[in-house]
């Protein structure tokens, strides 16, 4: 009997996912390149016709999708302390690292390019640095979203914290739609199959 209960609860936990989009809170950071994680989180929640609520260390939305529970968060800790929010919600919701997906900006990728990885280094991204240090593992899925690097030497901070141009937004909109489908694939089919499908789609630059 106890073995059956253990198996049942293990199955329930496997059906719960934490999807985090990283960014900085406040009007000064709205629609900036560094906040693309927030932008794709908003798109996902809107697609499910759900809404964010204020929670501890994050804005939180909950959705159900084909028997799975998705907890979508936008940390309110600021980028450099993202790990605090990730650890809290992983522990609160009993989400395993295998069911964690982080979405971040990446200046090493051209604008709009998507790259999903099952694990890896922080790549110099302050949000990922905080998460890796806090949950003490590099083995979690992360979706890197290219924001380009069209800036002069020494102007990286201004570029990253700058707002999207109208042309950039036109390129990003269809890519953001792809990230919604990517998350659905991740929770239904797993990381490996999703990488095989969407890393190919993510390389397609839309004119």
C-alpha cells in the first residue's frame, strides 16, 4: 500500500513544472532587452488566459495543461538575486530540477535566435550565476533568447538595459510565439525531444 502511495505522489510531482522568466522589476526596466525573460513569461500566461498574482519573491501564475501543472514566475528579486526566488518556489512546490525551465536574454546570440539546453555554465549571465550558486547545480534547462550585440565597445550595459527598437520588436514577436510552443513541448515531451525540434526552429532568422 505504501509503495503504491509513494509511486502515486512521485507521479504527481513529475507533473509539476516551474517556468521562470528572468528580468528586473520596475518601470525603468520595462521593455528593455535584459527583460526578455519577463516578456516571454507574459506571453505564456496570456496564451493560457491566466494572470499573475503577487507572491513571495516573485509574480506567480498557475495553469493546467493536459494533466500538468505549470507554475510561471517572474522573480521580483532583481536579476542578480534570481536564485532566491527559484529556490523558494522549487521548494514550496516540490518541483525537481528536471522540471525547471529558465528563460534568459543572451547577447552572444543574434537577435531572435533561440537555443534550448538541458544544462550548462552560466555564460556570464548574472541571473544564471545566482541560480547556479543558490540551487547548487548547473543541471537545469535554460532557454537563451538572442538579443544581439549591436553596440560599440564599452556600451554593453547601456545596450542590455536599453529598450527595443520598433524593428527589433517586429523580429521578436514571432519568436516569442515560438517560445510558448516550446514550453508546451517541454512539459509534454521532455527536454531532449524539445531541443531536437526547437533548436532547429530557433535558428531560423525571420526577415
